[in-house]
C-alpha cells in the first residue's frame, strides 16, 4: 500500500512538472475559485460576528425634541423604566451627545464647529435585557414614539435584521459564484490530466498488456489532479492573507465606529482545512473523469 501511494505521488509530481505550463493554468483556475469562496466566507463570517456583537449590546434610542419640557422627559423616562424588558435608562444631553460625537468621529468634528447651534438632540439610551422579545420592543417603540416631546425612536435590531439579510445574501451569492468557478476548475483539471494521459499513452498500453490493475494505472492521474487542487487552494489562502493584510488600513478608515479592525480575523482552521480538502476534491474529480478513458 505504501509503495503504491509512493509510486502514485512520485509519478504525479513528475507529470505535473513535465506539463507545468498547463498545470499552472489549472492551479490558477482552482485558486480563483477557492479565493472567491474564501473571500465570501470571510465577509459573511465578519458580518455574523458583528451581528452577534451588536446583539449583545442592542439599544433603543429615544431622541427628544429640542422644545420638549422637563415634564415630557420625565414621562418618557417613567414609561421606559416601568417596562420589564428594559435593563437601564440613561439620559444623554445635547452637550454630552456633541462631545461623544466629536470623540467617536474626530474627522467629522470640524463640521460641528461651523454650526451656529448644537445640531444633535438630547436622548434616552435604553439598554435592553438579554431576554427581551422583538415584539415587546416593537410595542414599546411604537408607544414611546407617540409620546409628547419625542422626535424619533431608533431600535438597533432593525439594522441588525438588515445586516443579517445582507450576510445571507453575500453568503449565497458567494456560494453560487464559487460553484460556477469550481465547475470551470474541475473541467480545466480534467483537460490538463487528459493531456498528461495522452503524453503517456504508450506507457499505459504497456502496463495494460502486462496486466497492471486498472486502479494502479489510474492512480497517478487522480493523484495529479489532487496535487493541482491542493496547490490551488494553498495559493488562494495565501492571496487571501495578503489581501486581508493590505486592506486592513483601508477598512480602518471606511468602517470606523462599526467594528474594530484590529479584531478582524482570518478564516478559522476548519475553514482553511475545508478549502484545501475541497480543492483536492475538485482536482480528484477532474482526475477521475480524465482517467475514465483508461479501460
């Protein structure tokens, strides 16, 4: 068994090296498919982690009118505190809101300096309990929004639902596109292995004449496809790592305040292993299809 596997690998590497020009094309095709799939997995994973992070700190923001009276504010505060699903209520004045805005978005702070008045409203930030239901929060939001002195009510969960929908769209789009590319990669591997098979047709005929088992003849070609698939997956992972490293500063500027760029993670070990195994499986499939010509 070990001798047979050694023969398969040795012959496959020799075949890849002899037809390295075609093999490079095959490896690159698989790398593109794996890169696209890995990229969408990376994006979908970070969207899910962002949703989980925001879900743990979901808030209901009640924005007050500038002309609201102390009595109206007290009434809103009492309704919020009397609600079982509310864990804590914090009042944020217009001055505190402006100071927080300037701290969190320093690049936009100069825009507020030119304003004659403070453009940010006072608000109540409502921390919700971990066991609250979406229906109960929606009812609370509708009730508070109709109270005097309230300008608007924003519930983080609505944005989270949209983010979840976006993550699902990204995931399924990536899978669909990657599936098309995987099919193209499998066809490329099949054609490359067929070229190798054609180049060794005399050797194959001799092996058939001396009674070599069919599996022994096909083995090197299947192994050749697996090698190309594995190399393609490794190239894709390397490109993903480089792309993530180079794009981190840009993401830091674009996603300021949304998530911590320093916490951006690469694919998990299971996903990395899955991409490599998947690439080898695609190559194996291409090798099997090509070697079917051997009878």
